[in-house]
C-alpha cells in the first residue's frame, strides 16, 4: 500500500473517531445529567445546580483524559508565550464576533422581526432556572469540551487551514442550530427556514475559532477565545435581564 493511500486511511480513521466521539458526547451527557438528578441533590435548587455541574464536569474530565497528551504539550507552549497566543486569539475572535453581530442584526431585523436563535433562547431559559450551573457550564466547561471535540479531534485529518476551518466551523454551527430544529422533515425545514440562517453567525465564530487553533496549533488559543466569548455573552444576557429584556 503506497503512502498516499495510507494517509487517506489515517485521515478517514481520525474523522471516524472524531465523529463517534461527538455522537457519544451528545448521547452520554444528558444520560449522566439525569443520573445525578436522581440523587438526593434533586431535592433542592442548589443541589440541582451542583448535580448538573458535576455531570458536565465528569464529561469534561473524560475528554481531558482522552486528549491529555495534546493538552499537556499545548499548555507548556501556551504558558511560555501566552501573550503571543492571546493576541492572535483575540484578533480572530474580534473578526468572528463582528461578522456574528452583523449577521444576527440582519437576520433579526429583516427576517425574524426581533426573534432569537433557539439556542440563545434555551441558554436564557437555563440561565434563569439554573444560574450557578449556567455560569460554570457556559463560561468554562462548554468551551473546553467543545474545543476538544470540534477542534482538536479533527486536527490531524486536515492539512489545509481553510478547509479545516470551514469544516469544523460549520459542524460547530450545526450543533448549535440543531437545538432549534424540532423535525428534519423537509416541509418543516422550509417552513422554519429562519432557524437555518443562524448557521451564518454561529459558523462565522466557529470558523474563526478553528482558524486560530490551526494557525497556532495550540488548543488553548481557541479555548481562551471561546471562554472569553461565552463569558461576554452570559454577561450581556444578565444585563438584559436587569434591563427587563
């Protein structure tokens, strides 16, 4: 078997493993959460928040163990020259953020008449119902797990930064948009096409995360971008609550 065929098989194996990991993540996360919510912790609101945090934290721990070699190597590099990584990280975050904001404004004004993406609506609901869990999960746990799943897991399958960024960015967007899709029936999708338009804002951010990670080959570049963005988003939602929005 020649080298080219071996490389193709290796890339296919990486893609398969990454896809299986995402499927397992999406299947196991709610299962573990429900298990913890069956414990005595369910009897109080604080206990429910703690149960949800522990469930998500265990998932993140499992992913950290899977990717521990990259994490340790990247952390040493990031710690040594963190200013360089952060400078590049926020440069690409700002670009993605601007595209995200502009596309959201266009969609909300001209198409949905002020409506929100289903994913954002869900986040607001969770933040109101489980504030402690939301702060920990949205600001820290989710960025770590999503960057490992959507960025690190696919890295070795691509050599081209543009193709990699587009692929992982759109996959990332798809996961977020899917929360608002109640049915994959064609007639339903046509009727509710507005939700599919949120591929643009979520995708723009995901593409920039992927580009920054690929360019630096350091997972902490995109994790830091993601943590900052989610923390900013949560802060803006909290401010909107205070303003009565």
